[in-house]
C-alpha cells in the first residue's frame, strides 16, 4: 500500500462487534459439521493463564486443514476473547474476502522478500499500541499432514526475538474419527518456553521443538480414543444408529450405547 510504509502489507480493520457475530456463526458451523470439538484437559490452565497475561502473545497453530483458521477463531472467542487478535493472510485472498480484515486479518504477499520485515514492523507496532495483542500464525506456511515432522518458517521466531518478553503458545489440532459418523476436532495447548539465547535461531529451535512435542502428545492421546481426557467445547451428543447398535448385539458384541454407559461407570469408580 502506497504511503503507509508497509510495502505490500494490507492492514487489518478489526471490529469487535463483527468478530463476536462471526464467532457465533463459526460455533454453529462447527456444531453442524463435527461430532465434537474437544480440548485436552491440561490445556485449560495454559489458556487461562494466557487470558490473564498482559504480555504480547504469539500463538502457533499447526496447519493440516482448511478448518484451521476457523478453529483458531473459535478458540480465541472461547478462551481469550478479551484480547485483540491479529493474523496474516495472503493478500490475494484478502482481496477476495475483504470482510476478513474486520476479523483482525492483515494481508501480505508471500512472494515479496520484503513481506517478513513489513509484517514484523506491523505486528510490533500493534504490540506497542496494546501489549495484550495476540498474533496467530500457522508457521509451517502450507498445508502439512500431522504425521510429517514439523518445519517452520522464520517469521514467528524473528518477531519473538524482537521482544523483551513474550508469551508463546503452541496449539495442536487434529481432525479424527472415533465412534461417530462425523469427525472430532481435538485440541491441545502448550506453553513454549523461551530459549536461553533469545535470538531468531534460538526461538526457531524452541518453537519447532515445542510444536512437535505438543503435536506428538496430542497424537498419543487421540490414539487412546478416550473422551475423558478432553473437555468438550462443542457437541458430544451420541447419535448412534439403532440398527448399527442392534447388529453389534446380534453378533454378541457390546453396542455403543452400552459401551458408553460402562465407560461412564468405570470413570465414576476411579
């Protein structure tokens, strides 16, 4: 943009009222499309501390699905709605969907070598204007399967290295199928500890390690297929097919409804 000093960066034009309305729409959409959105229990403390913190924050989201930005907006509205949020998006996409600017998204040109510096300056100005601002990033830079080792671009680390104090949180996301016909969204939040040397290289190392460790931890829990390790934020109402349940019983297997009851009884005994 000419005259702004931001090069090819298009600033956000956040509207708290519009963001609140859109977050409600996203919640309804997630309820329709997924059986449940669940967050791992220990993550609740991490996000509670983030909500109470007055430090600038960088949130690192792994990027495996089209749903990721909507899930991020849902998490923000559910846990940290009192903090302003920003996130970059390709300028071409922002031109097509201009209302994204009202959600706190700003546009960059990923092919412009100057885009990293423009983003850094823009974000640091936002942090200076309001220290409680949060920057959401998908630092992998492209869709990447959760089973692929995490590699991240340097933008997040470069911004963190420019700050004397910053809270960095990894948000791991998986979209999986358990017993229901619709998928489940699983989330886990973990704090990324600052490196001893707060350089770009130091932050790059701890961010990569932190995201990988968080992703691995969520994968381990997902494989247990145990809903009790999560808090359901949306959904989680059983919609078992009567005929499917009957078929299991005729085969001498336990129907899903009975299995859930037994699971609840065992949990109550513990």
